[in-house]
């Protein structure tokens, strides 16, 4: 299908010239002789590119451009004028124009500018599409627990800044997903996101991955290779398990912290510093915004939402007919301690979908360690009120999960008035 180009000029002769040239190049051309008509056409035909005259009576080209940019940032707009001064070009670009050509125009230059801006717009569209496709698999599903809502709020604030972020927490708590989300919330979202596992490679190979190498630097180095830190210019580098990074590489890394770095570790870095295994200066460079992701056992109210997300995702990937989780299976998922956190939960749901048949995921689809799980026993050393609150919380979370979040139904099943349940939810900080 031919690209649609809207040409806007108050002089019919100029419109005729432009229409002839662009039609010969295979484009579908739509004309507008005023700024108001141009805005109407933008809404009605959704052009792929706009060629916009600068000097027109009534609404001039800059005013039309500014109006379009209030609602559309991705539509390529090229300004055309007979008054081709640097000042006008700067004004147009500042107002949001993608390019600038002067009258009388050269046909070859016009063709080049139009083609270049259409290709650039397609590239932006493709990048956005694949980012959304990838984001579907790497979507951050956090649940509604108070602890995660707090971390999410801080992460969104961090995304708007250039500061280094240090993600702390147990293995499997979703640190890479958080890093990807921070990147996608930032103004770097269309630039590279490069993830490097500092614990997954031998030192020499990791050094090559991070910093690159010259041809012949070591056996097997047959050509020059750029490091991922260089390739990620303008984007985000995620250094997972940075606590396992060798001391020599920590020293080299200090020189690259003008990039946007998000680092993560499940180790106690302060203890590693005391043991001489981690550089204190690097730690303080990384520890600008530190976010601690809570383990899944401390946010059990999020388990139903997470399990439902993974069920939908894996059922879609495998074309299996799974549409829900039985109450009994959901209770078992909530009762289990999840030492492997979200990663373990994802693996359990994927196993159930791959090996089982729908339409519901039942306890028969779950591994024995999950089916045999019991609600955590209360220690004799726990103070009375803490023990009571812990048990009340467990009962309410399970009731809410069974009622699929419906508080009125949960209250009825617990034998409580809805107003009393609401007070308990607030007192126990269950959201």
C-alpha cells in the first residue's frame, strides 16, 4: 500500500508541483490549502507524512505544526518555505519539525527527504512494536501488596532520573524485570537495554563481554569486538549479580559509570566490602537509589495475580486450554513458602501447563512439594498479638484469593460483616 502524504500550501501552483512529483514517486497524495484544512485531513486520513508550508494566511505552518504535536509525536512533518534562513529552520525544528526544505525545491532532494523521513518513522514504529512484543513476555506483574506498591513508586521516580539504581533482594524476586521496567519507563526506552550476568561467565569472558577486546588479545580473538558497555550507549546496562564481579573488573567498571547503570545482587555488599571482595568506592557509586524487592513469602497476597498471569502467558504460548485455577490449587500456592520466589512460581505454572490439560489448573497439576505445603507454623517465641495477627492475615488473604478479590464475598465466607473486614484489611495493611 502506498504511503499517504499530506501536502499543505496556500498556493495551488505549488501544490500541483508537489503532487506531480510525489505521485510519480508512487505516493498517495492529499492536498490542503489552509492550516485548518490540514488539521482536518490529519484527523481524517491519518497521513504517513506531512509536507507543510511555512508562510500561509490565517494559521501559519508553525501554528499547524504545534497543534499537531499536541496529540501526535510520531507523525513525520517536513517544513517547506521560500524563506530558507537558519533562524526559520531552528524555529521549525524547535517546534517539532523533523526536517526542513526550501522553495524552489530540487526534485531529487525532495525525494530523498521524503524517503528518509518515512523510513525513520517506520523504524520508530518497528522498534516500538518489538518493544511491546518483548514487553509482553517481560511485563512486570507486581500484585497489590503494600510492599510492592512502595517499591514500584520509588522505581518510577528513579526511571525519570539518570541516577544509578541498585536492586537488592533474594534470587528470583524479579530484579531483571524491574530493571527492564525502569528502562521502559525512562526516556531511554527506544535505546538498547543490555543485560549482563556477572556470575554466569568466567572472568576473561566476562571482561570481553563488558569491555570488548582487540584482535589477537587472547586465543580465539580473531577480530576486534566492541564491549556491551560501548554498544549500550544512550541506553541502559543491567549488571545482574554484580556482587560476583571480580575485583579487577570492578576497577575497570568505575570508568564507565557515565552510562545509565542498573545493578542487582542477592549478596550483602557491605559484608563483601568488609571481606575485601567488593570495592567500597564502586559500592557508593552504585548505591544512589537502592530498591529492595521483597521475597514472595512476604507478599502472599500477590500470589493469585502472579499465578494467573503466568497461567495466561504459558497457556497462550503452548496453545493449551487453561482458563483458571481452582480454589484448592490456589490455596496450595499461597501456603507454599517459595524459596525460589517468582522464578520458582513461574516454573511451577509452566510445568503444570506443559504437562497438564485444562480448563482449570488443579492440585493434580502441582508438584508434591507445593501440594504438601502447610501454612507456616507459629513459633512459640512469637509474641501473642503478632501470632494472632499473622494467622488472621493468612485467613483473610486466603479468603480474598478464594473470592477472587471480592471483599463482600470474602467477608461472607469468613462470617464477618463487610465493615469489620474493611477495618481488618486496614489494620493488617492488606491491600
